[in-house]
C-alpha cells in the first residue's frame, strides 16, 4: 500500500504511535457490544492512560455501566474549543470471523477485530493526541476536549445526546473531529480522502398489512402475508428517486475534475438523476455502486419480518420493520411520500424513530487545514467533502452549535474498501495505515 510520507497530524514521536497502537489493541479486546455489554471497562482503560500525563478525565453515566468520558486540556481561551470525539461501543460481532472478533490479533499486516475501524482506532488516536499535547506542555489558543461516548450504535441516547442534554458546557466546541472520513478511497489509480461534512437522517418505520385470517388449507385471495411480501419485494428491488444533495455534488464534481476525460465522465453523469440508476446498475464494482446509491437517494431497507405463529393458520396481520435513511434538506422530507407511492395504500406505515440529517459547510479554516494535512501525509492524496449514509454522534454535537467533520485518518490498500469493513465480519485495520 501507499506509505504515508509522515504522520498526517505532523511529526508525532514514534513512541506515541506505539502507545496509540497498544491502546487500540487493548480496546479491541474489551467487548463493548451494543446491545450486550457496557462501555465502562473501556472508559476506565482510557481514563487510566490520560491520568498518566496529569490529565483529569471525568466518567459520566446516563445509566449504570453506560459510561462516557470527558477530558479537557486547557488552552488560553483565545478561540473556542476543539472537540475530539469517538464512541466506545461497537455492534455485536456475529459469526464467521477469520480471527476472534475480540482477540486483537495482528496477522498479514492487519489488526483484526470488532472496532478496529468503527471506531476504536480514532479513540486511540484522539486520546494519544491529547496525551502528547499534555506531555509536551503546549499552550494552545483553544481548549482541546476529548469526549468518548457510549451508545452511538443504538442512536446516541445514552452517549452524545445525553451529554449535550445534561452536560452541554463540558462538550461545547466550535469544531469536532470524529468519524467517518480520512480513509483512503482508490478510484482509477488516484487516492481520495473523503471528509464527512454531512450525514443522512434516520426514518425507521413499521409497515403493516392486514387481511382475512383462516385455515391454511383454504388460501385467501388477499392475505396479509401476500400483501406485505409484495410490498417488501418492491422496496428491495426498486430504488427510490435519485437526488443530488450538496455534499454528494461536491464530492462527485471533485472526483470528476481530478480524473478528467474520459474516466470522470461516468461519475459526473451520476449527478443527473434520470440516468444515474442505469450507470450504477452497469458498474462492475458492486461495493462502489452501493456506496454511490446510498448518497444519491433516500433509501429503505427491509430488515425484520413478522407474521403468523402456526403453519396451518393464515395470519390476519403481517409486519415488516424498515430502515429508512434520508438525505439532507427537503429531499429527506420526501421519503414517506416516495415510499407510499411505491407500496400503495394497502400497507400502513408507522414511524418508529426519526433523526434529522446533518450538514455542515466545507468552507471553513478547519476543512482547509484537514485538506492540507492530507497532502502532507500523502502528497498525491486529494481531500474532498463527503456525505455518509449512516448516522454518527454528529447528530448530537451539531445540536450544541458545533461544526462536526468526520476525519479519522486510515491508510488503506487498493483492494480494501472502507465501506466493506465496518459492521461486517473480519473488520480490520492495516497496521501500517494506522
């Protein structure tokens, strides 16, 4: 893989890099699955490291064991604070791993385990950065705040949202750096580094169909299961209308400009909603096609199905739970209308949870600084603004008046796609890319 010319943050001593990696290994070995475990052991491990350099972390809990850590390095106060943030919880590992998901195994140049990219790598980097500043006695113009949160994987209620609601002053900052961004994206021989400036909103739904129940030996013309199954089949096979939110447009225009003609032509055409679906269907790289689709349209994915309880009884009701994700701005408000038009009036739609999309400007001094840091680390690297299809703690911190950027730098080799690593089996991070 492409080696970094120097650490992206600057000339951090090798000892700090070693300490950060050792901490990452320790954190990966602590099971903080959400649901199923708590963040307390990981928060205590991080607090122990911070205290070694005279820092005073605070452990704050919204519920027993659901621990958040906040630590502040005081500056002169000439400028508002900078927040470095990451979540301590991870999604459950599932089955089928090549190495134990909580083993912290180093093999074939990678550290394997749940949380290596989502996002204990950034926790280790941010914490070590704060320790480095404290150890060197630097007096910055800003306070630097470290916030390590609980519960991000389930919607942030016991983590970042709780901190903003109950301890807003402890985490209030002008800017925040967290997930997702700063990883290497290889396209047509070029290296791009997306920086998150926006993320999609959440619209979790329940779809319900009703019909006549009865004995399984006498089929009904219209059954609840049949009606729901037809609706789910449409949702799974027919994409919702395409749009071009500002962050996606900025990213695609930047890629098109860098690739030039003819390679940039197809990507540029993705900005045209009428032909974008045909381009994505023809794209050989299906992982890349899924990534572009997710940031060009509101999406709905069926994830849970429920109907019946006995093989010879026709149920009178069938339900599906749907994971909807909405684009920023007015396009996000269209998802329910788009979905109703797709499934028809025979299926009821109930909103289970709604979280807003988040969008920040890339026209800031900090974004320019991040782009320059990318160029220092990889002289041929190109930083571009980006929208992510999932949600992050930006949901909460942006409510606190903070401009949040996803920037957790990871150097990736060409055949490893960041989007295929998180929430998947065999999550891993290149040792050289950390």
